[in-house]
C-alpha cells in the first residue's frame, strides 16, 4: 500500500473540469450575487483567499459555551412565572421577558418569583416602554449589585417598528440614557442597552443593512448615554448587540462573526475597545403558520449558526410562534434544541470553528465591509435618528424587501415545507392566541418598518402585497 500523499489539484485543474461539465455555459454562470450585491463564488481556495479571520466569543457563559436564553412572553404573571421556572429547571441559563408583565414592578416581581437573579440573567423586551420596564426590573432585583440584569433598552428600533410614538424619538433616547445612568451605581454590571438590528431583518432587510443599523444604533445609544454622564467605555460595557438568524446558516454564522469584527473596529475608533456581547435571536419572518413542524429544522439551523458563529447569547422561538403563543411542548423543543447543539453536538468546544474556511472567512469579511458601508451611509445622513425621521433607512429596507419577495415569487429562493415538499395535510399545533393590545398613541410619526411574515405569506400567496 502506497504512503504517497494525495495529489493537490490546482485552480487550473478545477477550471478545466468545470468548463467541461458546463459545456456551453460560461464559468461566470456559477457566480451568484446575494441581496447586498456581494458575489458568492463557486470555488474558494488559497489562491483567491484573503488573510484568515479570527472572531471567537471572548468567554464561556458560566462554564457553558454560550448563554441559552429562553423567551417567555405573556400577560398573566402567575402563569408566566410557572413557565419561567420550568425553563430554568429544564436547562435554560437566562430569561428574556416580553409582554404586559414588564409594565410595572409588582407584576414583574410576581413573574420572577423564585428566580435567583444573581444566577440567572433576566433580559427585557419592552419596546417603547423600555425605561419603565427597566425601573421595574431594578425594583425586582432589590438593589442586589450582583443581580444579572439586561434592561435591553432599544428605543429607536421600537419607534421605527411602531411607526412612531407618543413623544419624539430623541426624547425616548434621552430617557434611555438617563435611566441607564440612574441605575449604573446600584447595578454596575447591568446591561442597559440593546443595539439590535432585528427590526431591519424582520422587515425584509439584507444582512449588510442589519449590520449597519446595529452600529448606527450603538452610536445613537452611546450619544444618549454620554449626555447622561456615561463615558463611551461605560456605555459599551452596558451594551448588547442583537442580530437575527434565519435558516441560511452559513450567512448567519458569517453575520455574527462579521459583527464581532465590526465592533472591534468601531470601539477602537472611540478609543474604548470593548469585546462585543452578541445576542442572536431566531428570525420570525422564516416561521410558517399553516405547517409549523418544518420550523423545527429552520430553528435548528438558526441555532447552529449562532453557536458556530460565536454568539454569546442565543434565543430560539417556539416552532409554533407564528401561529400564536407556544405551548409547553414547543417551549421545551426550543430549549432542548439548544441543549442538543451544546451538550451532544458539542458545537461550543472549539473557539471559532469557522476560522480557516476560505469560504466562511471571505464571506465574513465581505459582510463586515458591506455592513460598514451601510453604517457609513446612515452616518452621512446625519445619524440614525435623522435617517429614520426622513424615511431614508426605511426606503432602502423597503427596496430590499421587494427584492426578497420577488426572489421567492420567481422560484429563485425556497423554503422547505412552504414552497417545496409541501405537506398537504399538516398536523395542527397547540397555541394560545396572542393578546391584541390597544394601539399606542402616535403623536410623533415616521415611516414604519413593519415585520414581513415571509413564510406565512408564502403559504397563503400574500407575498405580493
């Protein structure tokens, strides 16, 4: 038996074989452009690679590779308390609380009864009421400086998602900055801000648009914190970056890695280099309603992307979330999906496992460059507040949304179980109807970034709207 090494084919060898297989088609037909106009090539090798990318998550979360965060949402504090405790007992490390229970301290205290805030971090998703919810969580923590709190104030995203608010956007930012500064002494390790790009993704935006929005959002929040007396270093230490992950797991993990590179450059420019803390949440635009079961595969792909991409925190929706509030089974599946990725697939055992892949390193760098360009565009428009109030950001996202919907309409893109391999008799799922809250007054308006129910609309043929 020969011990000679395998022959290493050259790019020229590949080209000859590819041209023979393509016959009358040109080799350039194998190059595809993504939604940001970035080329995706058929072959990545040392000959066309840039320098390697190294973007690992900075530390493990209490001995785990990442923080497994469970989303609990609703209006009934007693019922939600049972859900929260079950999630933590079942393996979740932290909670993300959403719904009417965040509105006052008494209700939030009832929701978190039995939760050890020094052990399990509690984050909030309270929209334009983020400052009020932050005060409520501060009361629930009873002044313990060791309490793990994430107020997650993200007023710009909430404002543009609603299409306005009861007060000017600048006022919401000032309130967030002042709230963060007021709680900084009592809770020095609390995460006050969430600079998320989720609103852009859910509205149909591209990966670069989402990444650019994250940094522009961070600028707006840092400026507001500065006016309240916090330095850039203090603001960055209290900030979480948020992205959405869908079923396109290679792009998802590259997006997380790209954001870490961008944040490194961004904080250096402020003279306050800080490690990124990235919370990755599963995309809702990819979730189907008619046949919810294939959502399990899409959510697994999103979790895989977050784990391999190096997200510090991962939040997966229940697979039935598009149809309503998930039941206990769906919540358990969301939690156990991450546990399997972590404890059985061991995806966190290697720091930055994508490093060294010519394709993934190139894709990471391309997305970082495109995201930075999107950020610069917003800054040239006067910053995020000015861009939102003028509708410029929304116009770009609307254009991307139209292109995304058109790609599915043409058959250039597909969702398994929705546009291909459709189950004619899907099994129903058990959900609770999401409560319809009274609309908030919009005395100050902007063009909204309304969420795109892509998969659900494809099921009903409503994507052309």
